[in-house]
């Protein structure tokens, strides 16, 4: 069982390039369709929990599924499998890249891909803004957060803490004053 | 000493990451470039490029690579860099994993709590600002060249605009975009 967990998550970690969300369909095929460890609904439940909780999404998924199947040892097996290859590959590249860094051609290649990387960081800003369903009344939250971090050097840690405290306080307030606030109660932020 | 600092820093990064790899990148950037100045913004951008192109979760890849670079940049030998990278990767996952194991049973039954729900909603909105700040901080002379009518800046702006449009509107594969930009840079700047 532990070995199966390790192997499955090894595959998921090794053959998905480009971050956690690319892993979702591959993970689902592996743990739902092939291994039948979870039903599709359970998979979706774990997915939403892993997205909500802090940390790396793929590792959270590995924790959920490992925990369910094999308790603490299952968690270790799934996570170890998931991150083994990525860490090995990165270490290999990190060590060898230092040898080529001063090569003129390598520097030219990186001069080309740096603006591309920045653009790829800018893309999820707009995509996630849509998914988070930001309205005119909540637009100030990301804008003020970004300005505090960008211009005033405030640590994102404080911004996240403020969001947690603010969210809990506002949630308590609106629960008291408007009865129940459903997850679709978007109009409540006014 | 730097190893301890590194471990503590990445513990913080792990537990304050909400909403996926890009928000972790924002936190890592703030800690290792802005606050501790373990590396330049340019080095960090290079790390991001490699982390996006290699297998595995981007947050883990960036943490591993940044941990290594921070230690080696401070003049320590390669093997301590390896230790640093392993510490950073471990630190970044350990607290979230503990939290996950604690709440797993509980949250599956209390999902509909409106207060918790509101907290996560505000967090999702806030994270957008975090990533925006990271992108703004990366829009630097180091990555784009000095603004003006010079070759590097013009090429950089064109590449930025092209990659952004393709990835946002066409959802072109990011790895392909990075590889093509690298090839374009290699050709344009070498001749």
C-alpha cells in the first residue's frame, strides 16, 4: 500500500511540468480511475480542501490521499514520491547551471526568457481575479495589498494575516446582521 | 546560521501560502530578494524560469532552487547548498501538512460555516494582490534592461507583451513560451 502510494505520486510528480493545477487531471486518472482509491466526489472534496488550505496544492493533495489510505505513513509515502524527482532535478540543474552562467550565449538566452517569465507571473493575476469574483466593491482589497507590498515594502505575511482576521471579523459580523451568508452571498461585501 | 534563517523563512512561507504556487512565489520573492537580499531580482527570475520548466509543483521547485542559491551565494560550499535546498523544501511543506492532517476530519463536516467561508473568500481576493505585487517587483531594469530606445528594452517589452497575450488569451503552454523566448533571446542578442 505504501509502495503503491509512493509509486503513484512519484508518477504524478515526475510527469507533470508547470505546477500544481496541471496535475489535477493526471492525479484524477491515477487515483480515481486506475487505483480506485477514491470516488470522483471524494476526489473533488479533497481538491477543494487542498485548494483552501495553506501550502503547496499538490503536496496537500498527497497529504489528503495518503492520510486517508495509510495514515501518517501514507502521508510520508505520498509526499516523498511526489517531490523526489522534482527536488533531484532542480538540485542537478542548480549545481550545473552555476558552471554555465557566465557563458555569453546562456546569458543571451536568459535575457530573452526573463520578460517571458514576468509575463507568466502577470497572467494569473488577471485569471485569478476573475475566479475570485472580485467586484467593484472588493477591488480595493487586492489593489491596496499590492500597493502595500510593492511600494511600501510591507511583508505579504502581514497582508495575509490581515485578510484572515478581516475575513473572520467580517464573516462574524455579516452572519449576525444578515442571518446566514451563503457561499454565494457575494453582495454582502459592500 | 543562514541554514537556520532559511528554515525559519521557509516555514513562514509555507504556512502563509494560500491559493497555489504563484502566491508562494510572491512570498518567496519578498523574503529572499527584498527582505534578506540573498539573491538579486535577476537571479530570482532565472530560478522561476527553471522552476516552471521542470517537473513538479512550482512552489516546491522554487523553494528548492532558492534555498540552494541563497546558501551558495553567501559563500558556503555546494554540499551546504544542497542541505539548504532540502531544508527549504522540507520547511515549506511541514506546517501545511500538519494543518491538513488536523483539519482533514473536521473540515469535511464543517464546510458550510459562513464565517470560515468568508475568510477563504477574502483570502482568495487578497492573494490576487500578492501576485500582482510580485509581478510589479519583477518588472525591473535587471530583467528588462534600462528603459529607453535600446535593443534590450524594446525586445523585452515586445516579448513581455507577446507572452502575456498568448498565455492569457490563447492559454498557450507556458513551457513553450519560455523556450521560444529563450531561443529568440539567444538569436537576437548574439547577432
